[in-house]
């Protein structure tokens, strides 16, 4: 899966940035206010596998979609977002161009 430079969620263009690491210890983070998703390529001193980066990207997209829909309670439920992201990523990986 190729991580794009930007995506559109609810009409808002969101820049996607791969960075060395996040200071807050997260693998990824979305900020609709700053129109960006940042994904850490390293975590706890270890380089992340591409599968982890891809999964994190999908996870952050789900946060963005839920927040745009006004579903902030669901978006703040990390158990739900993790499960949904895992299932969605499995489906995406099966799609062939």
C-alpha cells in the first residue's frame, strides 16, 4: 500500500507526513485543525515495519472520518478504532489494482 502525500476527508484536504518519531510516544496522530496526519517511522528506538505504518495510517483516517461525522465519542474509543482499522486494513490489502 502506498501512503499518499494527502487525502480528503469530508471535503478537507489532509496532508500526510512520515516523520522520524513523535515526541508523545504515539505511532500516529491526526489534527483536523492543522489538516495533517503524522506517522512515526520509528517507535521506541525501532524502525517501524511498513505494515505498522500502513495500519497506523488507516487508524488515523478512521479518527478523521469519525471526528468529521461528529462521532467524537466513537473516535475517542481506541478499542473501537483499533478494531475497525484492523478489519478495514485487512480488506484493503486484498484489493488488487
